[in-house]
């Protein structure tokens, strides 16, 4: 009888811990979504091709790493996708990474990612946004197209 009581108490303790962890994560996710929204606004307001803008975009990728993608509302997702219109390749790199972190939840971004991918593929440089865009598409469940012939695109 005492052994059964201990087992019940142990199971109840683990259940309480699981509930507290889940509710804590939900609260943390809400804070993170607010931080994502604030950082999106920051990326938009920093003008020019600055390190500050790239740093803010990098922060988006960090913020989306551990979040439950279901917690990101449609408006925040649309705002995140809209940042891909910024022609700064470093911003596109980090925004693509952010969207990739959200996986299939960010699938609405696939058309825009596919639109900017050919230009990104043909950019010169040791590191461009193309690998991040391709990885984001894969994480969303979208097969990226083969690399284009950059001589035909003019890159």
C-alpha cells in the first residue's frame, strides 16, 4: 500500500512538472512572438545596407530557433515574409533562416523564396542567401529547383 502511494505521488509529481513546463513554454513563446514583432519593426526602420540591419535580422533567426511554430500568428508570419522584399542579401539570408526555423508553418513564404532564389544563386561572394533560402524551402517541405545557369540570368 505504501509503495503504491509512493508511485502515485511520483507520477503526480511528474505530471505537475510537465504541466508547469508546458505552460511556461507557452508563456515564453508569447514573449518571443512579441520580441519577433519588435525585431521585424526594427529591421524595417533601419535604412541602408547597415550592419545594424543585418544584426537585427540575425536576431530574428535566433528568436525563431526554439519557438513552437504554431505560436507564430499569421500577421507576424506575413510581416516576416515581407522582409524578403528588402534587397540586402544579408537580411534575406537571416530572414530565410528564420522562416526555415518555422518549418511547414512558414510554407506561405515559399513563393517569395522561390522568386528571389535565382538572383541569390547568381550573386557573387563566398556566402550568399542562396544556401539559407534552399534550406528554408527544404524545412518547409518544398523541393528547391536546380541552380540556374547564371550566364543566362546576367549574374
